[in-house]
C-alpha cells in the first residue's frame, strides 16, 4: 500500500473531511471551515455547562410545580 501524500496546508486547518494532498495548489476553498482553537472550544464547553445548569434549574422548577399541583388536587 503506497504512503498517502501529506495533506494540503489549507486543508489541514479545516474541519471538513474533503482533504486534498499537499501537491494540490489551493488558494482558497468555498467549503473551508476552520478548526476550533483551544480557547474557542473551552468557551463552547463553558456555554454548554451554563445551558445544562439552566436546564437543571428549569427541570427542578417544573418538578416542584407538578408536585405542588398534585398536593392541591383532591
């Protein structure tokens, strides 16, 4: 099995899977989507944690409302 050629530098910085070999000369790519940097990834994780906390709080409030309704219902 032959060695696979190195990936084009532009493609190496992209999160898509349509990688081109290094001998292909790319100036730009309409599909280019940069990979997330560590700081951006950490920021997204923090946002997800906040959303999860908010969802947990909302769930607890709904459960309390349901419990209160059941107590009030004969």
